[in-house]
């Protein structure tokens, strides 16, 4: 019995040392704390919709010259060395996400800017900016090793199994930040002081949604995937619901479905990182990416009864979304505890740009009027 205690003690020592790493205290925080919960089940599966109030349309999405000037003014040599396509993709996503949350009266702080800059720093080591990067737990990988991939590489996900050279299982890592399908069911509590950033995932009325459930990282990540999947299913305004798959060929809804596919590609930032050039390429190339998005528009992650990410088809749905939709991969990283990433020691990069892109919360007009009135009285 004493020998077993000794073995257990030896096993625990490196774990304790790891959890007490000084970097964990110094690193920019994630939106999740480090307390592990359990396998997560979401009682709301079909009727839930996210709050997309304020989501910019395609005429408002392209980076303005002012924003491009900010990007080019960042003098951090590490930032300047990053492929411009990758920088534009993540900065455009930051602007889109911020614009939607600002319309819901949520504003970013410098702390959020540092967090995104840290995620970008980790991306450079995790995947070299290859959105379709695949790496299994044995270190076998498929990658272009640059911030430009293609649909041929992306389709290799379909051929992965537990027996192929690059193995498919819940711990196979995919995309920019090398995230895995076990994120769908292994849950961590969301950090108390950061929950407002996920209010749009609470329901159609955000934080005011009646009968909402408490989010953890697994529920929030599943809902993030559905957030993007909803666009591909034809939900592109707050007043709409997603289209049922049987209705997509109905002439009444076919144009809305087509537009939803295009908006999914745009919000995902796919065109920046895939060779086919997406919405900014010629018609034939654009149609290839549209077809890819249509192929995953109605794939399933599992269900609330049987669980999520449990079998191979669930894992492939997850993998296809987090690779074809690089913005989603970034969103998942911001909800994942830093201890999950081997690259958490990387320094933030392009911090100046993220901070410059922040819209400051407007001062309260009534407060300013009261100040003015008091100044007159005095």
C-alpha cells in the first residue's frame, strides 16, 4: 500500500508544479476560469437563437481606409512580419464582433484587446495561420505551414478515421488555434467578470432572455458554432429564424438561403485564408466555397439526449466548421482556459492595433447634462 502512495505522489508532483506555473498568473486571462466542471448537457437544443442585434451587413464589413491605416501604423516588428491576410482576417473579425456587441450596449476594454493579441500570438505557433491545419495527439499533421490553405486540404477531414495516419478522435486538433472536439463536452466555468461578452449567446434577448440557462464553456462553444451555422441556414436578421433543411429549395426561401451562405463565408473570414479567394475571387472560385459551406450548413454536433461530440460524425462536423470558419476558431480560443494551450507562453502581438480599433463607451448624456447644470448653478 505504501508503494502505491509513493507512485501517486510522484504522479501528482509535476501536475502541482504545472498548475502553479508563474506564467498562468502573468498571462492575459481567458474568458474561462480553470475550474473543471463535468460533461455538459444543454437542455435547449432546437428553439434557442442567439441575439444578433447590431450585426453589420456586408456593406459595413469591409475594413475602412482608416482601419487599414491603423493596421499599417503598428510598429511592432512581430506584427509587421505576420502575413497581411491573417492580420486582416482577425482585425476584421474583431471589428464585426465589436460592432454587434456595441449595439447591445457592451463595450470592449484594453483587457479584451490584450486577450485577442495573445490569441494571435498563439496562432503563429499553433498553426502558422493555416486555417485547415490538422494535428493528432501523436504529432502527425496535415498543413500548408502558411496563412493560406485550400479546399482540397480541408476535404481531407472527411477521410480521417481512428485508423488513418492522422487519427481522428476527440483530441485531434484543428484550425488556427488547434482546438479539438472535446471542447463540446468538457466544460469549464465562464469567468464571472467576463460573462457579459457571451450575453448574445444567452438567447434572442441576450442577458434579458427569460428562462435562460447558465452557460459554461462547452455550452457557449456549441452555441458559437450554431451562431455561424444559423447564417448558413438562412438566418441573417434578428427577426428571422433559421430555415428548415426541407425549405432551402423552396422558391420562397432559396434567395434567402443563398444569401445566408454568402454571409456565413463573410462573417467567418473564409475568403482571406482560402486559396479559392471566396467572395473576392471570380465566380467559379466563389462557387467552390459556397458549395463547401452548403455541405456543412446542416451537419450535426450531436444532440442534448445522446450528447455532443460523442461519435465520428459529430467530430467531423466540429472539425469542418472550425477550419472553414477561421473566425469561429478564434472565438472558441477566447472561451478556452489558457492551460489548454501549449503555446500559452507566447507574447501578445499587434496589441497596439487591437487597442486602436476599440470603440470607447460613449459618455452618458444625462450625466454630462447634470454636470453642465451644476456648473451653471455654482
